[in-house]
């Protein structure tokens, strides 16, 4: 082939954007997106789509709990993407209503990583009362690593 790398890149980008628009226009776009969010193979790609796509807010609300799960306990590569989607698509009050129901299960897990990520999500969404409760619970935990979360996330 005599194409240079720039021409190859340009062609690939053209194909990507054409397929992307085709996907966004498809009748089953939301169901495909919801399905991808729930699959280990598709969740990262679905998060990248959600960062760019304009989706109906009622659809976004229907997948909010999955997005919170990905922001707190998803694959490492998905954590920041999911947090960005939460910040872009939802108000702090919408995140509060969904995450409030999930906090106790995270705390019961006694998983340092999950609790640290939960604290980060709570702080990012200015859910200070929920963060304060989590920090208080962590402060009294038997595990010294979990107690450390209270030091790192306590209000200044």
C-alpha cells in the first residue's frame, strides 16, 4: 500500500464517525447502550458513547444505578469514565437518590477499594452528609486501611 499513516488514520476516522452516527440514529440505540453497560466487554465503550451522545434523560435515569456501580466498583479503566458520565448527565440530587440505596451494601462489604471509590464519588457530587456518615463509619472500622479513608476524606 502506498497510503501514508495520516491517510489511513483519516479513512478510519471517517468510517468511525459514519458508524457512530448510524448507531445514534438506530431505533434500538438505547437498548444496545443499556446492554453494553451491563457487560464487561462493552461497558467502557458504552461509557465513552455516553460522554458524547445526547440521550433522553429518562433513559439516563434508567441506567443510573449501573453507572454508579461502574464509578465505584467497575473495572479500573472505567472508574473515571463513569464518574465523568455521572457528572455530565446527572444532578447531584439524582445521584443522591440512587446512591443512598447502595451505600449500606458497600459498607457491609468492608472492601477498602470500594469504600475509597464510594467516598470519592460522594465528594465529587457534593453529597457531604452522606460522605460524613461514611467517614464516621470508616473511622470506627476494625480494618486500619478502612480507618485511613476517614483521614483522607474528613472535612478540613
